[in-house]
C-alpha cells in the first residue's frame, strides 16, 4: 500500500481520581444483578431520599469482594393503594425500563415481597446540582460550567422528547451528579415524574395502553365488536380485546370476505396491503398488531386512531381552516412519513386530509398516521409493493438443482449464468439468476480462490444497488450460486436503445449518482471494484423511468495488492474457538514487553493456512505483586469493547494455573517511529504525514465517542499493518511518555480528552520535522520545557502552502490552555475542518492506492498543494 493502515497500540494509563468509569481500574458500581434477588442480597446503609416510597443507599453483598453501591427505592404496596398511586408507580418503573441514555438513570433490577416492592437503581454519589451550586462563590456556577450542565441536560431532554416523554419537573434539585471526581459531572435526571390524566402521552400514561398484547391462536372470540368505523377492501370495526388484565385495549379490525375479494379480483392487492403494513415501523404510520383468518373471512388487527381524520378535524375550526402554525405542524409530520415511505421505495399515491388519521386528540397537535388506502398500477409499481409475487424466492436449506427450472443462458465468466424459475408450491413465479461453476475446470484454471472470494464478497454485501445472494449449494461436479435476477439487461444495452446511442444528461447524471453510492459503500468496506463499465452495470426494473442498478460481480484480484478482506489467500485472522490452550499455538519469537511479554505466534490448524497473531503472556502472580491486576483487566475490557478498523482486534483469551493469554491481531510492519527512521532526514513527506495523521484522527474520534482518553499517543505506539497480515497492540507500564504529556498533566492538574489533542500536535510535529519539541537531557527539564517553553519551528527556506497549514494546525493543537486548544469544543469534527486536511477524504481513507514491497525509494509526483522544501519521496 502507498500508506499503511495504522492502529493504536494499547498503552493505557489510569489515574484513580480522573479516569472515566467505563475504563476505571476499580470495580464498577453497577452490580451484576441476577434473578432471584431479595432484600438479603443488600446491606442498607442510609436513607438518601423520599417520594413515592423511600430511597436508600445500599451495598450489594457479593462474592467478588468488589464494593458495588446502588440506590434502592422501597415502596409500601398497601400505602400506595391507599393513596391511589399504583398506576403512577407502575409508570415510573415502565419509563425507567425503556430508557437507555448516559444522562438518564439506569434501572439495575426489581423484585418484591409480600408487603414491599423494591427498585434497584444507579447511585449518584455527587448529590444534586442545587447542592453543588451552593458550594460555589455567591452560590453561582461559572458561565462555562452552567453552559456545560445545560448542554448535558439538553441532550437528556432531546432523548426524552424523541420518545414522546415530557419531563415536567426540571430543576437543579432533580439533576443528580454521578462522578464527583470529574472536572464536569455527568448528570442524570432523577425520576420525579408527574402525570396529568388528560394530557399525558400514552407512552407514559398511567392507564393501560390501547395496544393489546396479542398472541398466536387468536380468533374472533377474543374481540368484542363495538361499531363500524370505515370501509374499503372489507369493513373496519372498532373492537375491544377480551383479556384477563382488566385493561381496556381498543384496536381497529379490518374484516375481509375472502370469496368477495376473489370475485372482485383484489386478492393480490389485499395481500400487498398486509405485506406493506408488516414492513413498516414508523411513529406516523399505523402499526399492525395481529392477523388471523377463518373459513370465510380474514382479519387484520391494527392500531386504533380515536381522533378521526384531518378532514373531520378541519371542519371543527372557524371557516373550516387550520391556523398557519397548525397546518405547518401537520405538513411536517406528513413529510416525515412520506420521506420514510420513499426511502422504502413506496409511493403512497392517495394523500388527502381524509386519509390522515388522528391518534391522540387530547394533545395540542395530533400524531398522525396514514390510513392504508393503497392504489397499485401494474406497470409502474415498485416490486417491493407489487401486487404480483416478488421475484426474490423464499429459499431454504436443502436446495438442489431439482428445485429450479433452467430457462436460458444469460451470461458467462467464471462458469455460466442461467435465468431460472424456482419450483415452489405457492404458484408464484419466482425468477432468479443461477451461476453454475464446474469445480474441476476451476481447479485446472487456478481460479478456485477467486471464485471463493467472489462468493465471500457477495455474502458480506448489503446495499440496494449491489446484487443480493439468495442461496448456494453444490453437488459432486458443480457449485451453484443463486442470485438476484436483473431483467433489464445492462447499461450498455440500454444506451444503444437511445438516439445516437447516448443517454440524456439527466439520465446520465442519475445513473452516475447511483453508481457513486455503490462505489462509496464498497470503498467503505475496503473493496476496490476495478472493472467498472456500462456493460457491468445491470438494470433491475426496466419499467421505471430511471432504473435501479446493480453491479455485476466480475471481480479481478491481484495477489500482491488486494485488500486482505477480499484476498484470494486465506486471511491471517484465525477462526479461534472456545477451548483454546497454549498447545494450539507455535511460539515464534518475542516481539514486545510491558505488562507481560508479547510473542509472534502461529496458529496450529488443519486448513493449511498460515494464521499469524500476537500473544500477550502475563504472569498472574507477578501481576498481583506489582499491583497491576486491575489495570490488566481494564486493558482487556477496553479491547473487548472496541470495533474500529484502526484499533487492534482481540481474537481470543484463555488462561492456565499460572499465566493468562490474550491473542491479538499481529502488525508485521512495525511502528511509525521505526518507519520514520527509514526516510531521508528521518522525516515523513508532508503528504505521508497528513495521511497518517488522518487515520490517527479517526481512531481518536472513535475513542473519545466511547469516553476513552488515550493519553499516550506517539509514533512508537502507532503500529503499521502490512498487506495480508493482521494487527496487534502493545501495552507498556508508564502513564504517558514525557515528551508528549500536556501542560495540565505535567502540573498534575485535572484533565480531559484535550490531553490527546496536545499529544496529537506533538505527534504531527515529530512526523514532519523528525524530532520532538520538548526533548531534553532529564525528565525534570522536559517537564519544564512543556510548561514554560514557547512553540518554535525549524528555520528554513520558503514554505509551501501545505507546510504552512501544518504549522497552523500544530500551533492550534499546542495551546497550553486546554480550554482554548483546538478540539476542546467540538472534538475531532473541529480538527477535521482544518485546511491541513483539505483534499483528504476521511470516508474513503482506507481505499487509498496500495503499493507494497517496492525496492528502495520511489519518487512520487505531487498534485494540488505540493512542497519543494525537500525531495518528495515516500517510502514503501
């Protein structure tokens, strides 16, 4: 590759007082609660609040020795009934169960005994914002602090409102503080919910919801028909579900006479209406609860909208007109529903106020749902909602060639492609394309690996403009791949049907746009198509004005340069399973040390593939002696939670009596510090430095999104991943390297993720200029330089535009005040917008051209922002 994929090595450092609890070396306070809990599992420490019941600080009695604290609400069930607050308490519990947000309290467990119910919740040890405010001068927060808290509260409110929940009791006393050792505190809403019977959202209504808990085995006897409320294909009735809970569950039931449907020739239309309702999931589109049938009728149970339709509502207003604000609101909700339908390829085609139903008439503005008066046109409809059976067959395991009828040959390549019809019992015509490959001929031509990779690629793709794989099977002589059939031919054929064999500009732009979306998706997966031409772009729906297009799969592979994701050679990521031991690996050599030693290993498997990985071996006894058990556990925990192409993958873990073993991705290319020393003057070119800085920036962005601060960024910790080989990570034992620590860390002050942006500035400086900024003979002198020394760049000749931008970026990152440092406000988004990264596509950064194993140095031509301060050599 021209540039190497880089991954952060895992040299994590922890500070007890400031670390994020997600990566805290101390056991978390969220107890691993299990079923069968009772009050005996907890030790009550003190009362910390009261409301509907009392709230106590508790400690979980467990066997791990960890101190797990939580808050327990204890409610007297008899007293609750006397006060008439049973429904309110149930709703509070229901709301807590449905919430999942970092600024809203977590529900750990619930249980009850004869007299009391118990709710175990997250404990917030910092008190509330009102208490915290009184600790400040003049009982006021600073403007920055107030803005920070307001921002976190805003995120929580946004989440609640998205769920349709109104908090209605927001005040500093109800905002709890979770982590008092942080500079700013994570806040959680306390749950003092207030309910008003007439106006509350039904999602949090103290009355049972009208969505019935329907089960299989329903019949008409489960419902009480109340009145007819509509007609169309069948009649629609308001129904009440007969259940044992005593709750009034209302729904709408459509009853269709199957014989009458057949007489009118609307069987397909009714089936499609039902099919569409099943695939929809949107708050402004009606929900399908259940379906069943008997000998003469079919029944569809749907959401009931008690408010009538917008046409009826309009007539209740003066002059039969909505106000402008009301009209805008309804138009906005309809717009969201249309947007969702169009994303699914569905055209509604019967939009009018009479078809927009009102759900909650007691709200100021009403949630609206489209009624399902679908109209279909045979010739133009999207096949997703076509009244004819779709051509995507419901394939199952156990297929053979006898399940298909071969119609004609439609293509050839690695094997031949046939148009087939699936033989099924439904009477539906299900057409597909079948590729038939002679296994013996494939071996003779040496294309076994290529065919396997084509199949592997098709399995991993999921995109509307890339062909779908339906099934695969084989017999003694042939392998069969069943794919989506595109009946419209290819774009080359279609082009020849136009005057002068040319598309119009609008048509060409449309097709180019769809191809662009498919290429973008492939490049995000690290796949290079490499055979794009009109003949390879297939047309799916020829009766549409513009055609959905799919790439045909004529993949070409080059052994030395292909992305390992689509490499025809077996991948180096071993298929590790449970039950591993040291006997499954062959130790080759030691490649690193830190908390334990790291070895290059080869997996002993039966496939013949050479699967290399890095294995960290840790002496458990030595770890305990050094007091680093918690740190090792956290390093492992972090690696488990990461999933990013520029961060190392954890393959497996196992242990024996004396040692623990962590099997990781292996990076054969060394680190960036080693690579830098192979360049002239021990410096990267500006283009190379920008590329590596971009990949590191993406990794930092991901870590910060998870609340993780890296705190040891330097070229030595950024490992290089070579072609067809995997990636690993290192863990060393110090907290930060002296030349890279930020001024606030050097002064032992509280800090946040801005320490990574400081190190990032030093990192870029070293890549471009071949040395660190603050180097000195002693640690004390280095720390003094970091705190006191001004930033200075090497004197030189006239600077090119790219180097000027690089110096501006470094200067913005190396601001000693962390609040004014680039990245402090908006994180990586702020850094990405700097002119230094202009022209670098972060979305496609993994798809940069890859040139590998080139002897010596190779001169590169530069485009755009070039630099003449040194020869533009890149080392490969």
